[in-house]
C-alpha cells in the first residue's frame, strides 16, 4: 500500500511519529476512559461565533472524536511522512501549520456559504480532529509523487502505487455528513500553501528558534533509529533512484540464480550463458595453478601488468567506465585470491565490474 513512499518506517520523520502517537492516544483516552470530556473537543463554529469560544478552533481541530477518522488519518499521516523527509521537519511543520490556519478560515466561509445558499446549518456538525492538514497533504502528493502502474484491470483501468491512498482518502471523505467541508477547506489551503500564493509560506511558518527548541527537546523522544533489517534504498525525493536500486538488486539476484542453474547443468550444452567457457571448473583451475606453481617455484612471480584488455574490462558490458588504475586494482584483487588473469577478466565482465559478485562467481566453481 505504501510503495510510493519508500521504506524505513518512521526513520527521519519525528514529527510524523508524534502526530501518529499523541493524537491517537488522546483520542482513545477520550473515547474509552473520559467520554464526559469529549464536549471540550467538539468542533462547534456556532459556539465560536455566538459565545466567542475561540479555544474550540484549537481543541476541536486537533483530536478526532471518531475512532474511524483517527484510524484513517493515522494511516494517511504515515503515508505522507515522505514529505517530512523531503522538506525537513521545519518546513513540513510549517506546511501543516499554514494549512491548519488557512483551513479554519475557509471552514467559516464555507459554513456561511452553505447557510446563505441552502439554509442548512452545518456549524455544529463539523467533525473534530487534525483532518484539514491531512487533506491538504494530498496536494503535494498528487503533484510531486510519480505515478507507477502496478496492475491493469478492466481494460483501460489500472491500479497504480497511489490508488489505495486515494481510496483511503475517499473513505475518510465519506465518513461523516459534513466532513466534505473540512476536506474542501483542507484541499484549498493545500493549494494555496503549495503554490506559494500571496507569499503565505513566508507568513505562516515555524520560526527558527522554535524549530531549534523542539529539535532539542522533543526530537530525541520521537526520533526513530535507522532500521538494520532492510535494504538501504532511496526514499522521499528519490523515487526514481529507489526503483533503479531495486532493479539493480533484482538483476544481481537473477544473475546469481542463473549462475547457480548453469552450474547444475554445466555438463549439458546450450543455455543463456556457457559458464564453462567463461569460468573453467575449479578442479581444472587448481591443477593448472599447481603446475604453474611447480614451474615457477624457483622464480619470483613477475609483477602484475595492466594490459589493454584489463584497461577495457570495466567498460565491457557495463554502463560506466573506470580508470586504468581501477581496472588494475579489480584484476589484482582477484589474482591475489589465486585466480588467473583470464578468469578475473571474464568474471568482471559478467558481473558488470562488481567485485563481490565476481568473487562469488569464481568461488562457486
């Protein structure tokens, strides 16, 4: 579901982690243990207008009183942690603050517009919680996250890496009668802030001193250590690099599996690659090395020389070139392990100049 956002969990996303833990915990606490306190967190614009309860603009727009909204918004915040890695915690917090403030103003305008247009009072029925900034994050998600097709169904219809995220947003959009007002205000505020309209991003931003204060106090509490059980792949702003690294890993695994299969069938002819031609069997190589060692037992081994064949070993069958010294170093490393120069050159060509893969090729013979 979250393939569009990379891996590594909440690593380098302390603000997203705090938005997942703190509001969710408070929402569960109010729903299970303190239901009589829920009235203080109702998002009631009528009370703000008539009784000047300005504090409801803050309390009513932080904690969700509906557990379904809590669950959906938490999943979306986890998905949108990519923007904290891309922007940094301060800029990400500024986006959330700006969209949160702007959406409160748009909420009031939309409520009044619905009242004057249709005579429907919606000011007492708006859903509570940190919902408007979540909907605002759909704007950069739509604009900046690449769309990659995953599967195709019913002819022209296709499932992409972003489809399930939109379905989850639609589920949140339809979870209440008047949540569409909060959703529209969030999208409008997201467009205004993301497009830098009227320099809003410079007015509604987190000051540097405040960012440093929270970095010193709260970031050590909510920071996550780098995972050690998963591959180091790109994330956030490097989705293309992420896919490239995944393909390189799959290519390497495919190359090793083909090599293992060819070794099991090396007595048969054919196949994609004749590995017996590239790499002579280990027993034969040992016999050759043993005979060569007997002949040169009384002589000092000649120094390694870099030939023209070695100079071009890195550029053969690879996408990149390397210097003469690098080629010499790769061949010399393999020859120091006891392999012949010809085997070392062939192994480097077959493995696209990956020393570890080339070593595996040679050792498994």
